[in-house]
C-alpha cells in the first residue's frame, strides 16, 4: 500500500512518551472521506474519540481510526498485569477504503490496491505505537519500532499463516469472519465489510471476543 500510511499510522507522541490528544479530534479529514467510517456498535457504551486520518500522495482520505474506551499512552512497562495495563482498556477501529490498483492524480505513479492486509498492517502498527518494552533503553525505541513495523507488515501479508486465527464478529448485524492474532502487547484483527471498506482493529485490556462493528451514523458527533 504505497501511500502515506506509514507516516500516519502512528499518532504523534508528546514529551515523555504520552500521545498528545490535542493532535486528535479534528473531524475535517473524516468529513472529506467518500466512504463510511466504522466503530464499535451500540453494545459499547463507553467513551469514543477521533484519532487521525491517512491520505494518499494526492491528498485523498484513504483510512482513519476511531478510539473506544480509555485513551492510551505508550506502555513503557513490560510487566504483564501492571498498573498501567490494568487502567488502560481500549479498542481502536481502523477503516480503510477498498480501492483497486490505480494511478496517482498526477499520473506519475501507481497506487497499490488496499485490502484486508492493509487494514491488518495499519492495526498492527497502531498497536505498536502504544507499546514500548520497559527493559529497552529509550534511545533504542526507534530501532525497535522500525523492526516491529516490518514484522507487522510481514504478518499482515500472510493472513492465512499460522500466526492468525479466525473470529466471527458482527458487522452491521451480519456475522463476518475476521483474521485475529494476539501478542504480549495486545490483539489485532482485520476483515472486510459489505460497504466498500476494510476494517481493522487493535486493543488492550478489552477482549476482542464478542465485539461488534457498525457504520458511524454521524462522525461529526465524535468531534
């Protein structure tokens, strides 16, 4: 997916490793999207918040994320069951426009098609953006993140591999098969909808089992 996705998949981090909510909650990009946005369905009654949209090289909105639950910070303590992990329970839903391979607006290049793998990769990198093994020196995090990002790409490119299982979850009330995997950092899943978009999701502290997804009726209400 040769777009600006790699640049925008991670939300900007504030000083001290915490993500800056002020960089989120701008609804303008979401309103420019020619496709429906997805979030958790009405069974989820907790907080919802906008994150960021991603664009192609020519400025078209191609994907974006909506958060649910606690607004997470970078987890810099790798101890399972630690206080920070216990407090942060969140799920982020990534919507990716289903697009075929096509030429860029200036005609100079070819944009790769988006697929379920695109949603899986964006979800995997999204989870990594909130993760930082505590035993690692701060100066090494960029190298670790680059390495893990490449690993997420390889995993997303092999959804039928042994690292993935399947879950049947509701999308607009219809049972839908998702590719699913867990790690020590959280969980990631990805699938397609009947509305011309792929859906990815990642989370920590909230179980993926039993989640449901639905098209957002009024994205402006999230701002």
